[in-house]
């Protein structure tokens, strides 16, 4: 069954009455309309219960809103299969948002606390990439806990099931984008390569790195046979992917679109075209990051947007549906993603603040009394918060990008100071936290 949003019957509306209200701003109708776009861009299902001018019915008020939105809308380059272009509205709140993004994610990001070592930049990037890879995969059905997923990525062990393959693939793809692909244009073969990375060992090999076929009947839906989106036919897909690639490489002639909005459009466009049998959502979100990194917003990789999306998956789905079914109004999807970027920014700020507080509390003692270096302090912080976890020489090497000799020296010194104990499992020596770590943090 195809899911369709409910639309009110506007055929009995008298346009003259509505236009008169708008023209003369009776009962402050324009102020009421503004409230339907801030703090969230609303559809009829919510607006019908909102405050409105007393002499307008809910349907008349919605009619007025549609008139104003149509007058403010800007065509996007994204074409629907019915040959209509998706449009969007540059909401007033976007100006402040753009300024915040331009000041932060293109540079040092959110005024790094003086208590956080600037040299930790790459560790924050790794954290963000890990969180994004895990959440993006969970959005697409990967079933595992965040703890197990992080252990998989930190340890470098082989995946044990499809869910773990999805997470590892997303992580490898994100790292490739951040380190390599983000520095150049993409062509169709690059997109196929990225798709092969994302779906490696999770779908039949003959489905990886190629477009779906009409006879494969790919749909977007749920386990209850509800269809949310039927991807366009392959002929349309082939035509539009040419334009899509030009768009992501800034070769398609359009009016100026802020890079953040353009990245969100890329995310939506690939999701709408749904070119592959699987992995479309993960690839769409990966290309969102690719475009922003390419445009100089390198610090965006600190912000795991999918982690925020996962907390409101139904709203994410609805943002797609409203955009497609409410007169191709892309503002729903743009507004939703802007909100999630803002939440991810706040989450990162809170994380840095907590890290700074923790560092300040123990850094002086750890440095002066115990002569610990930054790597050792960070390891103790992690083990303090995760008492059941452990580390190894190889894991310490990987996380800190140091030599084996340096890693062994770090861990042996912590054991000599009674912060770590060891236990051999097979050929690997594991280092576990002792109670002395807790005493260090209580000072």
C-alpha cells in the first residue's frame, strides 16, 4: 500500500477572501503564517491545530500559507519524474545558521577550549567519523549496540555479521572521503566505487557498483508493506544522474546556493533517485559530507549528523515524504537537516566542554605528579568512563598513530604506576584499568 499524506479539500475556498486577508494583513495573518515556519517548517497535519486568525477556517489559513510559500519559493535543479522541479524557501533563520557554519565548520570549530589540546583534532575527527558510520548504518537496518560497534572499529577485528560489515564499510568510506575523495571532483565511476565500498560483503557482488534495474522493483517502505517512495524508472535515472554529477561538481548552471543547503540537496536528490538496490541512504549521507569537505568545511566531520537523525527517524522519513508529496516543497527536508546539524553542533560543544572539564581536573596532577603524556591521560580518561574496557599495544598504536615502541612504552609506564593491569588472551596482552584510575579522578 502506498503511503499518501492527507491533504485538505481546498476547492470550496473563496480565493478573494484569502487574498484580501493577505493584502491587508487582517488579524495579523502574516504573523500567524510566520509562526508556521519557525522554529519548524510545518505541514497541514500540524498547522490545522495551530493558532490562526479568528475569521479564517483552518483550510482557508492553509490556503493562505500555500499562497505565501509559493510566492517565496525558489526552484531547485532537482526534477521529479513528473518533470516538475522541487522548490525551496530561504527561511529567515537560515542567515544566522549560515553565518554559524561559515565561522565554525570551515575553521577551528566552536572555539576549542584552552583545556583541549589542538593536537587532538584528528582524534575528534575519528570520533565523529565513527559515530556517523555507526548511526548511518543503524538507520539502514544494522542491528548492534553502539558499544559493540565502537569496539569493532577500535580493535580492527573482522566483522562477524552483516550489521558489522555495514558499519565497517561506512567507516572506511567516510575515512576515504575525508582523506582522499573530498579533494577532487566525482564522476560516475567514483560514485560506483563509493557504492562498492559501502555495500561490500552485504549484498550480492553483482549488485554492487551498478544501477538498479526496473524489473528489480526496488521500493522504499517498511516491514508492514507500506510504500513510502517508489524510485523513478531507469531511463529517468540515467538522464538525471548526468545532471546530478554536474550539480555536485558545481558544473550545473544554477543561482547561488549556500554550500550547506546544496549538500542537503545532494543528500535528498540521491535519495529520491535511489539509483542502487541497497546502500542509497548511506551513500547519500556520505556525499553530503563529501561536498562540504570539498568546499572547505572540513570540521563537518566532527559532527555525526546521522546520530541526530537516528533519534527522530520518523521525522526524517516524513521530511522526505512531505517534500515529495506537498507540491515538491523541498523546504521540509532542508529545514529538518538544518535542525539536525544544529543539534549535532550542540552535542559536539557539550562533548568538548565535558572533555575540557575532565582535562582540567586531572591534567595538572597527571602531568606533574605522575609525568604522564597526553596519550596516556586520554587513555585513562576513556578507561575511567568505561571500566570494563581494555586496550592493547596494537589498538593504542592505531588510535594515536604512533610506533609500536612508543605504544609499548606508554602502556608499560602506566602499568608501573599501577594504573593498568595485564592479562594475556591468546597471543595478545590486554591492559585493564585498576582502581587507582578512579582515585586519580577524585583528586
